C-alpha cells in the first residue's frame, strides 16, 4: 500500500497532538476513504515540525481524504498550524 508523507509545521506540537491522537473525526474520515495514519516523525531540532505518514490504497483515495471538507476545516485551523500541511512525498514500501 502506498505511503504518503505530509509535512506539518505546527504552532505547538503538544496542543496539536491532543487533537490529533484521539481524532474521532479524523478516524471517521480516514475510514470513509480507506486511509490510515501510521506514524508521526517528529523533528529532533524543531519539535513543532513533523511528518505524518499515511497509507492509502492509491493516490486517488488519499486525495479524496485530503480534500474532504472535514479535513480541510481542520487543516485551515491557524491555532494549530503555522502553515497548511502539505504532501511532500508518495512512496512505495519495499520489504527488507
């Protein structure tokens, strides 16, 4: 399943994580589109910068998830985000 890395530049990581982790709406939207948040990579030098790694069946499913009005509303919340999160890469997993 392809992986999608989304860069997040946050106002305050801890505040964002308190909203993201339980994420009832996030989980509902992910389920609607077959998308899963599988990992958060937090920058060691800037704790308010992270990458959220998602898996989705394909790019179309991820784009539908990303354009969902419920996701858009959250991503435009300037109390959480310094900049709107952006897709920085799409990857195909390789087993080792």
